[in-house]
């Protein structure tokens, strides 16, 4: 795809689902991908399949030093970083009244702090280059309210507002840093595995099984945003099944 070839893209949550599908597509289109996740066996296997266009680092988005090391690896291996795709996330849904505070904190740590730490790692490079692109996997839940997922919705609303505000700051500062929030609907990924066992989980899994889209559709959305000319910013992309309300 024109506009993607030789771009250096860091991808978090790259060991499965949307992250893996995106890594495969971007490498196929000629990009250089730097893969991050906690499961080294999967990362190593994926990087091996993608060949010389891929590098990987077993890392944790909740650890700022880990994200700094990831950015350093990308710069050392490929000379620069053109884009960050902050994709790692969890969704252990429950009603607030159940007081699952540990689950709340896990979502804050991964869905919010994980994005911020990854951004903090690449921003010095983007500012030095005077250009860059930050893409984040948000969620349709980041555009509405979803009972049973109040904290998850909150984390995704935060990312949406933060990224849009940052884009405005970059414009005011004269730095060509593009931002893209992607809002997946029902996508068949391992995110469902992070939901605690319940009747709600059973219903969600059944819905995703019958209606959910493969993660490759989000990979194509990422590729579309990345392929645009430098003066075009695709800020928001909602992608969901036609049968999802």
C-alpha cells in the first residue's frame, strides 16, 4: 500500500488479535514493525515469520522503562520511529456495585497508563523528527455508555479526549504529529478472555461468535490511516459489524 512502505511502526499488544493482524499486514505492505507484548514465545514466532522487517521486545506497557527500551530498540534497529500503534488493552467488566477495585486498577494501568507510557517513550523521537503518528485502539465503548463496563468505558473515553487534545497541542506547537483513535466494535480477539466468568460474559461471547469480525478488519483501518499523506490526519475511525447496534 502506497504510503506505508519502509515506515517504522511500534505495535503494543502484538502477540495476538488486532496487534498480530496489524503487524502481518503492515509488514506485507513493506513497513518495518517493532513488536511488543508479554508473551515472548508468540512474539518470537511472529517476528521469525515476518523476517528482517520485524524486531521484537518482550515488554510490559505498565512499566515506563519497558516502553523506553522498546523505543530505543526501534531507533537502534531501524534508525527512527514513524508511528506508534498503542493497542494493548483489557476489559474485565463488572457493575460498579461489585467493587472489583483490582480490576479497575488493572484497566487504568493498561488502558490509560500503558498508552501514556508508550507515548512518552516515542514523543522525544517525534519531536526531534518534527513528525510522527500515534494510533490507539480505543473502543466503541469510548463513544458511549455501556452498563457493566463503566470503568472500561471511562478508560476509553479518556484516551479519546487525551489524544484529541494532544493533537491540538501539536498543531499549536507546529509539530506534524498525527493522531488516530480507532473504535472497534465486536472483533474476535482474546480481549474477551479478560472478562470475568458471568452470564454477561456468556452473552458477549455468543454475540461475538455470531456477529464479530476478524481482527484483520482493524488492521486494514490502521493501514488506511498510516497510508495517508503527511498533511492528512484521519483522527477517528469506528469499525464494527453491520449487525451491531
